[in-house]
């Protein structure tokens, strides 16, 4: 009986020792898995942060490259290569940045006025735009430009990258000099140096620096606080076009993709977005306008631009010149509003559009838009604008909220 008891104790001791070893092994493996997971999360976060930083730097450099485009003096002296470089930057960023979109439209207007070339027909080929400007200048310049076009195209990418690097360095130096000048105001409002890349904030800081009276300083400080609040919400470069498109189409009835090709509409959408954020943040405006008045002004401009863009697109697709109905399809559309959504009406309207010179893509898009709305697009825009003006609400920012979904509220 004693020999049996000793064997049991020996087996129990071995089992406990095995369990302890297994427990330590499991614990070690668990620690290794946890450490590997932490390292992977850190690497992912670091990569995302670096990518975001590179994008912000490239966007700021693009802004710096496009600043001269707005000045008439630059256009008087600009060489074809200068215009092509600015055009490349604007076309690269216009789908993501409101400033680049506005610069793209400015370049289109100036090139059309000065050289008779519509950049809409050029597309993304900046080398072709440059050679086209040479062609308009003289026949000799045209021939030389054609001979050099392929070489210029091969160098365009390298030159563009070098220009972006130089512009980024120049902007960094300018920011450092500006920060030294505005140091007291920046310290008083705790403004990081990189925030000076926001032009509205830089202007507000300059006004505070130049203020000679307490009232002027108070007004400048209020503008600085508003800009700091907006930067914390949208970043130094402000909202991009995708963000404005998503927010506006969700909250404004009738806003569509085509409206965001209009720089004035994008600017109005940005103003409305900022007015809404400021109202929700508790800002009340300044001595020139209350926050409610800012919001209403931005809202009215948005609806006005939306109606104007809708009319321009309709007239361009249907061939309507200056409001004169020159095709039978448009006449039938006006006369048969009651049957606007019928299949017969859609087929007839498509046939009429085909006789105006519109291509197949334009015909399909116009008919699809008519079928989805079930009412004339111009009527939809007019109704949206009138509805925005017709509603009455008590005084306060909530008045604008009734007109645009998601507007500011108390």
C-alpha cells in the first residue's frame, strides 16, 4: 500500500511540473503575439501619418505654384513654359482642391482670351498647350514648338518635381520669416508656424499685428479665433472638393456632380460649410455681420450658382443659344411638362437631342437626368431656390437650418 502511495505522488508531481511548463510556454507565446500586434499597429499609424504629411506638403506647394496665376502682371510676362507648368499643377489638383480648381478656370479664361485656345479641348497634355500658344504667336514658333514637343514632354515630369521642391523650400523660408514678424500674435494665440500656410489666418494675424486701436485688435483676434477653429476642423488647407461634394449633395436638394466643376459654386459651398461650422462652434459673427447673416448669404449664393450652372449645362447640351429654343425637342419639352416622365416622352426627347449635335454620352446623360427627376431640371432648381426663400423661422441661426438639411442650429 505504501509503494502505491509513493508512485501516485511521483505522478502528481510530474503532472504539475508539466502543467507549469506548458503555462509558461503559453504565456510567452501570448506576449510575443501581443508585441507583434503592437508593432504592426505602430507601423501602420506611422505610415499613414507620413503619407498624410506628404500630401499636405504637396498641396501647399501646389498652392504656392498657382498664386501668380491670379495676377495680370504675371500673364503679361509669362512664357509658354510657365503657363504649361501652372496648367499641369492646376489640372493635377483641381479634382481635390478648391484653389487649384479656381486657378484652372483662370488659366482657361486667360489662354482662351489671349491665344484663342480652349483648355477643355487640350485635356491634360501641357506640352500640347505650350506648343499651341507658340503656334498662335508665329508660324516659325509653331514649327519650332512642334519639333521640340516630344523632348519637352519627356522633361515635364522631372521639371515639375524640381519646381515643386523649390517652391516648397521657398514657402518654408517665407513662413519662417513671416513667423518671426508675427511672433507676438502667434504666441498670444498659440499658433503653430505651419498654420501660416492658411492665407486667411495669416491675414488675420497681420491685421492683429497692424491694429492701432482696441476695437481693431478685437476684430482681428475674433477672426484669428475663427480661423483656428476651422483649421482644427478641416486642417490647414481647408476642406477638399470630395468633402464639400459629399456634404453639399447630402444636405442641399438638387446639388449634383456637375455643380462641382464650377469654381464659384465650390467657393459658395466652402463658405456655407465654414459658416455652419462656426455657428455650431458658438461663434456669433462680428460687427459687420452676424453668424446667421453669414450663413444666409452663403446659402443664397449657393442656390444662385446651382441654378446658373443647371441652366448653362442644359443650354450647352440642347444647343440653346442665349435662351432661344432652336430645336423641336426643347419646344416639345416645354409644351408637354405633364408627360415629362413617360417612355414616349423620353424616346422623343432623345431623338431631338441627337439632331442638335450632342454626342451619344451627352444624350444618354441628359435623358437619364430627365428620367430620374421626373420634372424639368430648370423647374427643380427654381423650386429649390424658392423653397429656400419661402420658409420663415424665428430669429437665430436655426433659420438657415430649415432651408438646408444639417444647417447650423442653436
